[in-house]
């Protein structure tokens, strides 16, 4: 993402003490929501999943609070998304006892390859799309093997992810003009608000699967 470095290019003006306080605060709320559901489950696979979400969000809070020069925060965030994806796959496999076929893994490794290429060579939009597809792949594969409640939540999650992608496109293309027009409003919080809804949906529906 040679033209986008997280968290510097997110659409919220930097402050002196906490770099981006609005985004940091919303992600902190997300951490407490996830912690609530961690305390409600005893299954190890569910704890792994929720803990990976919590680790991602905790680092998200840190990143919006303190900016470290260079791409290190982008790279750590990128790595943490893989912990979430692995935790989802682990949960689904242990619940269904079904191992995906070769086509699944061929598609998965193709998406991973594209993800790493997009991370270093393409616009942030391609990276976000690649990450979203990797995230959705096991959900779609195991969809019919999951309870109806979970199936409904997966449809909701797809909608929220599409919303996040569209908001990223808007942020990337229009951030400076929007902040100038609307008195430096922190537009990145729109992404964080949808993120809270997405992570709450995941936590509520998967904590006791």
C-alpha cells in the first residue's frame, strides 16, 4: 500500500496527547464488548476466536493513540487479521469436523498471495478487498453446515464488510475535501462504528457455537 500507511492516513486529524482520540475511544468500546463475551464462554475454540478479535482491537486502540513512524503498525495489523482468520477456521472445523477440499485451499492460497502483493504494490482498496475475501471464504464454505442463526449472521457480516469497503473508498478518495468542508470532522469513525457492529455481531453469534 505505497500510498496508504495505517494509521497516519486514516481520516481523523492528529492530536497532541492521543493521536486520534475518537477512533481510539470507539475501538476501546469494542474491546469491552468482546471482553464481555469472552467471559460468557468456556469453549476453547470460541475463546481463541474472541481473543484474536480482542488482540486486534487492542492494537487498534494503541495505533490510533500512538503513531509509530514507518509501516510497522500496518504490518502488525495485517498479521493480526490472520490470527482472526485462523481462529475462525479452527472454530468451524471443530464444530463441523469437516475439512475443506483442495479447491478451498487453492483459492485460499491464491487470495493470500494476492493479499501480500496488494499490501506492497497496490492501493489500500485492493488490500481491504483481499482481506475481506480471505475472511469470508471459510464462512461461505461452512455456511450450510452451520445453524440458521449463524447463517443469518453471516449474511449480516457480508453487508457490514461491504459497508466498510465502501467507507474506505470514500475515505481514501475524499478525506481531505470532506475534512475541509466539514470542519475537520473525523470521518474515520464511520468505519469504526460499522466495525463495532461487525465485531459485536461476531461476538454475539459465535461465542457459544
